[in-house]
C-alpha cells in the first residue's frame, strides 16, 4: 500500500472513532458541545480533502444550530458514516449524500 493510502486510512479511522464516540454520547451532549465535536471532525476532514465528510458535517452543524438541537441527528450521523467510508472525494459525492438527507427529511 502507498504511504498516502496508509495516511488516509489513519485519518478515516480517526474520523470513525470520533463518530462512534459522538453517536454514543449524542443524547447527553448539549447542542453546543455536539456542534463542537462535529466541527472538529469537519476540520480534520477538510485538512485531508474529504469533501463529502466536510459537507455533511457542515450541514449537520447548520441543522443543529437552526433547529436548536431538534434536528434528526441520527439521520445526519448515518450519512456522515457513509461519507467517511466514501472513496469518492468530489463535490458530486457530497451532493448525493446531502440529497439523501433531504429526501428522508421530507418523507
């Protein structure tokens, strides 16, 4: 395996650990603390060019802020998990994931 691939695997593993921790504690966290955790994930993903993770995390942060914590966090967290595992890093992959959230919100 190439060193770049090894590095990206480590970043994805770190994001997965943070996501698992967030999923475990989400109900006990205030909206502010929850958003800070998501922001940390978004920053890490941005540093490594993981566009789908960045965009889903950004949408989650906005939804929590706008809905004052009443947004369906589990829906966004599920898409965040998909984004972390997504091999495609372009904007179109992010748009597809965000569209899937939108469709589920309207259903």
